[in-house]
């Protein structure tokens, strides 16, 4: 329901006209996400370099999340695009 530069009322109107289908959204894990996807994704681009660096030494996603120290609301948004 959060979109850049569109208020919630307009989002509701658009959803009533054209429902969203999220089944085609490509999802990755933090460990297998392509670098260009991380760097270009609106929710990951600010943490992309850290994710790429941390996953070189860490193979546990929970540890990577701890190292990233993102705000809980940002982490929740990011997890919508992860397996």
C-alpha cells in the first residue's frame, strides 16, 4: 500500500480497478540475490553494498540482518521481496 508519490486514497482506487498479482514478483534470499538487483531495488539499494560485503563471510541470513542494523519497518519492507 505504500507507493512513492501516490497517496493512499488513490492507491485504493487503483487497486479496485486493477488488482495486483504478486505471484510474478521475483524473490531471492539475501545470499543469492544478484548484485545488480540489490543495487537497483528501491528497498535494497541503500544496503546493497553492505549485504554484498557481509555475505562474503556470513552464510547465515539472520547474522546478516543483525549486521545491517536496519530499522524494523525497513526490514519488513525488504522481506516482502525475499524468499
